């Protein structure tokens, strides 16, 4: 039995004034916030809010691989464990990790691995645990972005950060950063990730139907959006550095340093 | 994993014990003092209730989902509330991946039992139609950081989540269960406010709210759930033994400290307002 | 579909004459019987009947730990595996061990560990298998009691036996040793176990609602009941010793010893 | 685990083989002799039928539970009887924890097949209403001590359990299935009495009812289920091979020995009496 | 397992790379050339559609079964088509036993997504009665030999299976769903013919349809599903990165090569004829 | 819900002319075809069509045993993994291997082991994977037969091939090689396998009801049928040898050998 709540998928995904239902322009991002160092026990961690997405990422490693046979003698392995909380979605998710979670884990892993120097860590693993507390469309991009930040917070050597964002098509128009409702009611979804050290794509998925021209537009808009997000990632890292600086200064002040 | 524990054992145990003998804690608290609670609620948009509760460095984020199902045959007019807990490997190098382990099960069970026997959840108000349709509430706790004493943190987390609930109210009709447009909230769901208090024991010393280093070296723990004036649940774990006198003392002390904490937390403030 | 058998939960749990439904006084135990050495293949074993409870316990060890990573380098481990037969309860239990069985196993383990000298057995395990063939309320106490006996039968060095019993509240009155029906229809249940070497409690659980005075009464009655059960445990061990004695005497008689 | 087996192999195999060559068994029996059966029934109060059967040092406790379900579409007027077996790690250092292993499955299957094709369980009497409601009987065997040849012990255990059954009789009514106050017992459930006989083979020697040391060293086994005058099931296991002549001989011998055993055990005595 | 891969890496990678730099493949193909497809269909008598497809040395046997179930509430008049894949350990020493691993899931998902967004399966024609009964099609792929690029082989295999389908046509009546005596076949089930094309990337070189040695040493792959003139799905895997220019070029090339392959394979020939 | 297709189990399993429904005589086999070397990646492989049965078998080994604890220090192990495709039967089989598949795997293993020299391969395993693509009665016999052929193709030393076939009773008459419909609607089923090196039975199962005389007839007819199948196995091995020969000859011809 289910509680019957009249379904509220809107007929149109644009308002009369040409803006999207949440008031955004076509190329505007949802509100986005990141913070590092949020999980004390982890070697590195980060937290992200992006629209209604709320996601934690924690990094442990380099450490021993369990089970042992997954270790590689000539390089380290990156293991991503993407999970969603049961209550992070409209219909309660079953507690055990499902197929979809394993698949997204693999995608994120492929997406981040190019920026790491795994050959320096033979026989060990970096394990990144991602927990989606609240989901609102685009969790794989948001998770990639926050996981990359957590790795940086852990001091893992990286060629660059990775930044991911989805572009899509709703009511026939190309827009960036699909919200949950746009994702469900829209026509196409194209998540991508950029590895800044070489300006290439390390994640590229697509589901929908587009001709070659539309597709080119998506890639262009996606890159522009990623650049904005990248700045927010950098700010999150900087503000931790600054707050450490400040607390150092403060404590030298309190302890009566001779300035 | 266990190596961590062992290393801590040999280095820190003596230090912790020596402090306790002087009635001092490694973080400066008294024997019967809680660490600070930090609470925010209803921050998960997808959940019908949620709470983010920290107790010292322990942090648990809990959410509520509901389903509608048939009641148990022997309780035809009562809804159901289930508690689940997961010790995420994200939260500590001590937690392993895989299906819920004994510690997760214990956390869920102790929190659940503290609530179940305290007339906390208003199961009769969770009935839509006798014998046919009742609410099933899922209160799912995820441990985000493990700083010791997850049980007391989880107890407050579950309670705050239930108080913050806003479950669409269903009406039984011929065509199924229709939404009335209203929500079940706050006291529609929660009555009594049971709290669970956990004590650590090392050698012959007992103390409230073990932090992680204390928890890792202690011989055992005792969790006592209390309402305003009753004990509603007890769980001993670990290999410590407790004397009759200790147990009686801790029972009385729990009612007393519980009363203070209940006043201080003022959990009813977390009832949501929906215009 | 289920067969409809009118439910026979009694309105009252006391008879007109003030006795409990099975004719017991408030502080009277159900009939109780124990025997050791019942499973030939085991290193130690015991069997218990307590009301309608029928429970076997077998001990194997000290032996290698499987899987290896559960072994501890500086001490032995006690592993309890409590299981219920599918047919031991009113509604057939599912064959696979459930959550509840794992939880009770952990409780029993915590309860018995204090009497063992595990530090003498680094790297090994004592494994105690408990099989409930018929269940009638209080299986965790009965299992603790019979497991402790099986360990003694196995010759495992112990500080003392452990004895467990439940106290509870039915129709507002405190009684000892709840039967199955009292357990289900009663108001409160307080299983406890006593480690005789220090006279302390190694198991203490409680579910119900009691004020501090009622609670004190429970503890007092629980201890008195445990003392009676302890004697039956000792008798079971003695009678094995005696029967060995007798068979030794007998065989020396038959073989024509010169008395 | 397997080390135990190997050690026994090298030390005892020769001794066992040498004895068998002289048509002698290590426990003094003849080649075609069963160990002693000990049977008690209906001792599990929670079960609707039960048996505690020992064959030498092997001991299996079996219980019967029932459920009511829909019949299989192709057998709309027949109830169902399922057999399960578990080789409890309690019963032997050779048994491991975990989900039923191959040996448990084999035990259940061989006992099940011996019964299934022998017109033993009266499946038509287990129908409450055609196409709608039939009994599902669960006969669950737990091995309490492993002394070899669990199959023959289990066969008798399952049969004695079924004979001792007392299943509440249901009547189909508009409101569901109501209890008539009577029970299905004994011949309401059981018709034929099939027995299963297991033979060990070492090198070219064959013998009945292997005890544990014999079972651990033998090359293979052959289990033959028989009714009064028919063979109803055969199962070979292990890596032994059998000649055509041996098989024919064992078929005839099984009917003969089965007849004797059936008389001796007199299983109908275990039908319960309910006043 | 992985040792195999490593050994190949160090020995063959250089050889493969050097060839590719000269725009040559180790099996003599050009950069944008498929290996040979071999297709036979409807050879599994128990299935309602089947295909045995080889692409070079890769071979996948796919079968279709159906069930009838309730539609999803948000798509009340549409049937469902699910794709499963299993990389049998029979097919390669690289495949392990156990539940479907990441590679199996990826194979199923990429093939599924290529079909799902291409208006390929006529889900509305798979509805028997709105809100009540729709067909659920199970397209299950088993990898029989692994010669590289299972995805493109699987894509054709799934499509040929669907085209060869012959699903009994059901009619909703008061007594249940009755067979009309006809079958749903070919264009009753399939509309568009999407193909999936997979490219390997080693260093900065990209090429179509990697054979096994190429797949084992390549840095990553890109699979693009196309209909006659649209891209309907893309999946990148592995740790390679692709530049914007490469992606745009591969998108256009896929539509072009897809058109040729679609003509060459002429998959509609595999529609079955039932008299 | 199910689609109602009137069930077509025939009343009789013999036609008016005394032949079986598929036109066979009582002792006639269904059409039977075998081929070796069909799976390139395997160390040995074989494919069989027998009536509508379609079965692949592949052999890997001797190779390391996973998990390690299954290895035996004094001999090799034979591991059979019998699996059915989901679509190989009328009602879709669940994808995960079931109890029945494990049981048949064990039976086939017991049946083939006697012809191997496992003592020559301590610590290793021969793994035989069997995949039933289409099932039509008698898959355990067909699988045994094709697995034995795959082992021979792998060059594993064997005392002899193994050949399996089922005999059974339909409408009261004894017949060989039951088809799927005869298996389901028949009265008895007796699969057997012969190890030709000693002319003994390494597989013998029976379900049904027969007196001793009927049973003897079954054994006799089974052996006669197995002899015919054995010849087809041998032909399959020979034709591979011949085709290798031919290709050798051909290539020496093409390369212009001086004959």
C-alpha cells in the first residue's frame, strides 16, 4: 500500500519569465558550498552542499588492502565506496549497497585515478568513503568533486583537482547543473569531469538523444561551469589553510608573542 | 584494526586509569559529566524528519522515512517504528565495510529498546485503519565520526529525529490511502522522552559518557535508559562485571542525570512548523 | 494464509489461589535438569532442560581461529554461537541465523568471558556452540548456564561457574524465572548472571518500566534464585565425577581387584 | 579440519581394510549389520512432531513445523513436505559454520528422495481446499553428534517425526481457515514406511552402515531407499565405482534387510495419542 | 589473474603501441575497423528469443524470457525490458566465480542504456492492460568466450535476441490473462536499432573495437551508442582522459560507422516466422 | 500473474504405432552431436547438443586453488561448476546458482574423479565449468559426458572417458534417454555413468519405484546406450585430431612442401 500524494511533476521546466523552476538562468549553478577537514578520524575529509545534495567524503590511506588479493605489487589502488543513506531519497533506499552504488563507485574511481600518482604506493590502497546524506540530482558529479577535495585534504599527491558537473537538456533546451526534478523530468543528462592538469575529460557519460551539434554545445557549457566550481574547491582548501594560519597566529597572540 | 586498539591499550590505559583514580578524566570532565551535545534538525530535505547530533567528537546523522503496511496481527491498531544503525567505515579506521556488524546491531538495539518500553512512540496514533493500514517508521542512524559513546549520541539523535518528523497524514478511502494535506508532527508521534546514559567501567571505577580513548580501554559498559522517574531498559556489554551496589547506585543516578539533561536539551524545540 | 487458532493469552497470569498459571510460587523455579558429557565428539558438552527449554552446548578448543584475522596475538578469544532450531518456537524460525541470535551470542560471550583465563591461550579460540532444541522463555539465561557447564566439562580453567536467571514483573508483581507465556504477556524482564568468584553481575539486561525500589527487589530475588541453580550445576558436574568413579571402581571390581 | 581426515586415513585405513578383508568390522559387527537404533519421539513441545534418533554414536533431532500455503499449480490438491538438514558445528570438529554445505544438502536430499517416491507422505490428505490451501510440512533435521552414516539415521528420524506428528486440522471457511479442534496424526500423514540403507565401499569391499572411522576412509557410498518390495531411490556418492553385479546384489539385499529393520523398529508405535 | 594482465602489459604494450603509432593493429585491421560479426538466432528452444553472436573471438549467447507483472506506477501503460550479463568463468581465466562483478554490471548497463534511450524497445506495445498487467522481458547475456570488446558484441547480441523474439500474446480476461494463440514478434517489440561502438585509448591514440590484447593494455575505453542520426548514450571507463576535440570527433564518427554496420548486419532478417 | 497457456502434458507417452512421442524406439537415443576445442581461452573445452540440450564445458588447470584452504597437500582437486542459463528452462531460472546446481556439480565431480590421476597434481585444481544453454531432460548425464570430453581435450591424463545416460520408465515401459517431457511425465529416472577403464558405474541415481527385475533391465539397457554415446565422444576427439592433421598438411602444401 502507498500513500497517494498527487504527483507533482510539472508540465514545464521553465517559468513564464524564461527562468528555470528554481529561478536559475540556463547556465547558472545551484548554490554550492564546500568544507574540508570535517571528519576528525579520517586522514582527509570534505563536506559539500550543492542544491539539496549533502555529501561527506573521507579518505583513509595509504593503508593495507583488505582483502589482500586486491593489492597490486607494482602500484597502489584507489578504492571508492559511494553509498547513499536510506533517507537521502524520496522512497527509502534499502540499507545494503545496491548495484547502482557499486557502479557509481567504479565510475568515480575511473574519474579520479588519472590525477593520482598510484605508482608511488605499491601494495597499498587509498580508500575513499562517500556518504550521500541528502540527494537532489547530480550526486555522481557532486561526489566526484567532494572526493577529490577530500584527497587533497589528506595531503595525497595529485596532478590536479578533479571537478565534475552535469549538463543536460530540459524541454528541448540545454542547461547546466540539473536539479533533481530536472534530472527526472528532463530529456538528457551528460555528467562530465575535468582533470585540470591536462584539461581533459576523465568522466563522460550520456543518456538521452542528441545530434552532434547539441552535443558540442553541452561540452562547451560543461567546461565553463566546471571552471566556476573549481574555484570553490580551491577556496575551500585555502580557507582551511587560512584558518590554521589564524589559529596559529591567535595562539601565538594569546600566548603573548612579542609582536 | 585491532592493533590500533592494542597500542592504545598499553600506552593509554595506565594514564586513563591513574587519572580516574583521582576522579579525573583525560578531557578534564568530572566522573558524571556529559560532553557537549550539538543538535540541528530537519536538515535533510528528502527525509520526513532528521537530526544531526554531536556528542563531543561523536557525530550521528539520523533520518526518518515512512511506509504504509499492514499491522502485526496481535497489535492491529498500532504502527511500527524500527531503528537501524550503520557504523560507516567513513567514520573511523576501526569500522569495516560489509553488512552491519555486532556493534551496529548493538547500537540500534539499545537505542530501540530504550524507546520501545518508555511509551515514547505513539504507535496507536500511527494507525490509519485498524487491521488494514498503519505507518511503519524507519529511523536510520549513520555514524559520521566515532568519538566514543555512540549509544547516548544515537539515543538523542533518534529522539530529535522523531520530534522533527513531518509525516504526511493519510486517510483511508475506497480508492486507497489519500493524503489529507496535513502532517503528523511532534507530539502526534512522540510522547515520553527517554534518554539513554552509558557508563564505562575500568577496574573498579565507573564513569559517565566514555570518550573514545576511554571506550577503547574500558572493561565494559552499562547503558541505562530512563524516563522522568523510571528505568525502562538496561544493557551491559563487555567483559566487566558490576556489583549489586554499583548497579543500584547507577540506576538512581541515571534518573537524576537524565532529568537534568532532558531539561537542558529541551528537545521539543525541534518540532517543525509547517505553514 | 494462517490457520486460525483462537489466541489463548490469558487475561491474568495468577490463579485464584495466588499461584502462577503453572502452579508456582512467585519465587519458585521451573523444573530444572542438567547433564554433562552428552556430545561425544566435543571437548566438553552439557544438556539442560528448564521448563520446556531443551538446550545443548558443546565446547571445542583451544583451537585455531577461523578466519585467522579474528585471532588475537596476546590472548585467546571466546566465541559463542547461539542458535535456535527452526522448530523450537511457535512460528517456524527461518533456518539462517538471524540478528537476534547473533546479538544473544554476543551477550552470552560478554557474560562468560570474565570467568576465563583467556590470557593463557594467545592466538586460539574456545568455540561454544549452543543449540536450542525447544524454547520456553529465558533461553539466554538457560544458554549461559549450560554453556558455562560445558566449559567446565571441557576442563577449561575457570575462576568460577556462571549462573543466569531472569526476574520479571507480571500483573504488577515481581516473580522469578519467567515462563514463555509470562515472558510474552508480562510487563518486564530482567535477565542477570552471576560470576561466583566475585559475586558480581556479568549479565544485566532489562526491558520494561520500573522505579528504583522495584529494581532493587529484582536484583535481590535474582541472586537468591541463581544460588539454587548454581547447586544444580555443581551436582551435574559431581554426578559425572561420581559415575566415572563408579565405573572405575566397577571395572576394578570386575577385573577382580583385591579389596 | 581435513588434516584430521588425512591423519585417520594413513593410520586407520590399513587397519580397517585388513579387518574388512576378514569380513570383520572395527566395532565387531558383521558386514551387513546395523548399529543399534535408539528412538524417542514427541519430546519437543514447540514442534508438531519430533524425534530424537541415535544410530550408534550418530544422533539427529528432528522436528516438524507446518504452514498453510497455496498448492503448486500442477498439483492443486496436494500438500507439500520439505526436508532440511543442518550439520551443526556442535556435532563434530569436522563441521564448519556457515550456510548449509554440500554434505547437509546431500543428507536432506537423499532422505527426501527416499520418502518422495515411496508414497510415504499422504500429500492428498494435506489438502485443505483444492487450488487454495494446502499444508506445507517442514521436517528439519539437526545433527547433534556425528558418528558416521547420518543418512540412515536421518531417514528413520524423519519418518519417526512424521509418524509422531499432530498437526491442527483446518477447515476452509469464508473467514479463513479455522481449526476443527482435531489433529492430523500418524496414518493421516504417513502411508508407506521407506527406509534408506547406506553402504560403504573401500577398495572392492562393500559393507552396511559405515561408522565414522569407516566413513572417513571409504572411497564411496551407496544409499538405497526401499519400501516393502520396491527400490524407490538410489544415490551414489564419493569417488568409488560399483560393478553392475554389486549394484544388483545390493538392490536385493536392501529390500531384505529393510524388511527386517522395519519390523524391528515398529515405527507405528510412535503415533501420539491426544485425548 | 592480474599477473596475466601484468605480464601482457610489459611484453605486449610496447608492441601494440608501436603498431598503433603507425596506424596499424596487431590483427591487421585499420584504426576504425570492426572485427567480423557472426550471428545466429533462435537456437535456444526454451527461450522466447535468442542469439549467438561472435565478434572476432568474443562470443555471447543471449536469451529472452518473459514474465507478466504490474507496471511501474509512473509508467502505467509500459512494459519493462531488463538486461543482465554474466561473465562466465568458463569464458576466460580472467573471470572469477561469484556474484556479478563490476565488469558484468558494466556490460549489462552500457548495453541497457544504449537501448533504453533510443526508443528501441516498444514498451507501450508490451502493455496488456493499463495499470494491471505488462510484459517484463528479461534479456540475459552469457559470455562464452572473451576476446575483447564484449560491449559491442553484447549490444548486437541483445538486439538480435529482441528481434528474434516470439512472446505469446496475452489478452486480459476476467479469469486471468489468456493466450490469444499469436505471438509478439520483431517490430511488435523493436523499433529503432541502436548500436554501441567502443573505442580504446592508449596514450594519445584512439581506435575502434579493441581486441583482447589491446583491451588488456589500454588506458581506457569510450562506448558510444547511436541510432541513425543521434547519439543516445556514452560511457567512459578506465583511467584514460579524453580531450574535448577527441570526444567531438568520436561522436560524429560513431554515427557514420554505426550507419554502415547497421546496413551490413541487416538485423531484421532475424525476425522469426511462425506459421 | 501468469499467462495462461493450456498445459500440454500428453496423456500418453507412446504413440499409436508404439513409438515414443518424438518418434523414437524404446532404446533409441535422441540426436547427439559433440565438438571439442570450442572455447579458445580455455585449456580444453567441448560442446554438446543432445536432443534440445545445448551445453558447453571448459577446463582450466592444473591451476592454483581459490580459496587456498580448499587445496589438498597430497593431491589435486577436481572442481565442477554446473550452471544453467536463466533462459535454458521453461520458467526463467534465477540468475544466482541454486541448491540444485551445487548438488549436480557435486554428483558430476564424484562421477568423473575416478578416471583422473589427481595424486599427480598436489596443491592444484582442475576446474570444469559447465554451462547449460538449453535444457531438455538429462542435463546431468549430458554434462558429465561433455565435461569428460573437455578434460580429454585439455590433455588431462585420464584412465578412460566417462559416459553417462539416463534410463527410465514411462507409461510402465522401460526406455533409454528420457526427453524433457518423458522426464517430467514419466514414472522413474535412472541416470548412470560408466568409467570405461574398469567397466563400472561411477554415477548411479534413481528416483521412482521398481522391483529388482526391472532394475536389472535398466542397468543392461543403460550400458548398451552408453556404448553408443562413447563412440560419438571418441569421434569428436578424432575429428579434432584429423582437422589438425589436415591443417598441418594443408599448410605444408601451401607453403610448397616438396612432395
